[in-house]
């Protein structure tokens, strides 16, 4: 029995396709028969033949493109997955209630499990930034002033609030054969690049670029306003979008993946910021701790040293206190955002297997 779910791609879910497993989430594509059955049985508000997936979040923690583990067999952070799911679901529900757009999440039958509608992703990872910090600050400090077609003025200070929200998109995959875009993953792009290659990036119409930007900006402002009421600053976040059919069978642009979480965002305490200090309630605090523990911090920052960095991560066991500190941060911010106590299982694997077998009927 383990209090963390570190492996989430080995459940015997009935599927005809390979499990898609990322750093944190695994996706099981359901059969057409099971998709249609669940839509009917559980009353999902989508077209009757919509393809569905079971998306399972783990408690693994990644940083600097590596997975990290701790002492006492902590191959993840207790409660981290449940925090990510609860926060994202909360914001997705708020977006839909505000009339922005729906998301791919149809139901959360367990703190670590979503039933989602399969969507056709836009091949862009969009970062919305309200403050200059992180990688943008490092590049700015080194003399760079142009970011994704946007020019920043001289004289900005680290952690300074920007005069307007900046959208700095990058590619999600290696894009080949596109003029002006290097054939590497995670390369910054400008709006002009998106307009020139909108079909390659997955947009159905060029006019949808403006919808994507509106949903991004309005989603950011909604979260920012809600966090301000909780005395938190919404610093930056990642957004992802895709296309899916609604109940009428029409394709529409929706939110997907996750949003506004400590994994995908920076969240600072407002009171501390007013006094010139940054207290981070997101994964950035973990990243900074790793930089402090690493004998050569440049190893974690230099993209050219990925293989060396991955080897270092495999050989490193982090203090249990650090892993539990992350757990406390994630749990506290999740409960502040949702207003509900976070449900954390002592044996998530057993609970999920029971759910899949007894309630969802998805085990082979």
C-alpha cells in the first residue's frame, strides 16, 4: 500500500490504443462502446458518439524536465495529484459558468480521475504573464528585449508587475517545414507565426486565433480576480486549448489539460509582495530548492545538458521534509481556491481499481 500514486499507466482499463503517459498524467482512450455507454448512463452533455478518455493524474513531481523522488519511498508528493485535479476542475467550472468556454472534463469520479471528452489539441502552449520573473527575467537580465513579437522596455526590475498581460506562446511539438519556426520542441513563436501557419497549429479557421486569445486573457483575469480576493497574486500560467464537438455535433474551441494549478502557474502571497518579498505558493519554490541542493545549478538551467540532468535526478533522493513541504503548499492553495477540504487517499490505487470495476465498468 502506498500513500502516493507514482505509477498511473498500468491499470487494466479496457482500451484499443496505447496508454498516453506524460510526466504527471496518463490517458486511457475508451472504446466507442464504453464511451457511448458512459455518455448515456451518466448523462454527459456531449454528442452521443463523442469519444471519451479516462485521464488519471499521478502524484509524481517534475521540474527542469525531470522526475524527482524523495526519502521514505516517496516517489511522489502526497496529495499533489488531488490538488491539481481539484484546482483545475474548479477553474474550468468557473470558466463555463462565466460564459467563456467549457473544458474537456465531463466528470471527476475520484480525486485522481477525470472522465474527459477526447479533443483535437491546438499545438501551442500559451503562457500568460502579468509579472516579469522566471525564464523571462533571466533572458531579460541577459539583455533580451524581444519576446514572441513583443518588445519590452529597458529598466524593468525582477518580479515587477507588467503594464499589461503578455501572451508568450510556444510550440507543443516539433513543427517541421514551417518558415521561420525552428524544428525543435518548445520554441517561442509570435502571433504573426500563428497567423501564417494557423492550419499547421491546428486552428480550424484563422478567425479562431482571436477567440483563443480572448479565452486566454479572460480566463487569466477571472483567476486573477478570484485569487486577489484570497490575498494571492496570479503571476503567470499556462493555457492549452483544443476542439471538441458539443451536444449539437458542432466543433467548438474548449479549454483542456489543466489550468491555474501550482504546477502550471506561479502564485505569490500579496501581502509579502507589498513588502518586497516573494513567497511562492506553487512549484517554483520546489524549483528554487532544487537549485539550492544541486552542486552545479547551471546543470538544471542549461537545456543542452538534459541527459546529464536526467542522470542527476535518477541518482538523487530528496529530503522527505522537502517533499512534504510541497505537499503542504499544494494542499493549502487547493483548499483556499476551492473552499473545500482536499480529499487525500491512504491507498489511491485500491480506490481507483474499485471505481473502475464497480462504478465505471472499465476493467478488462
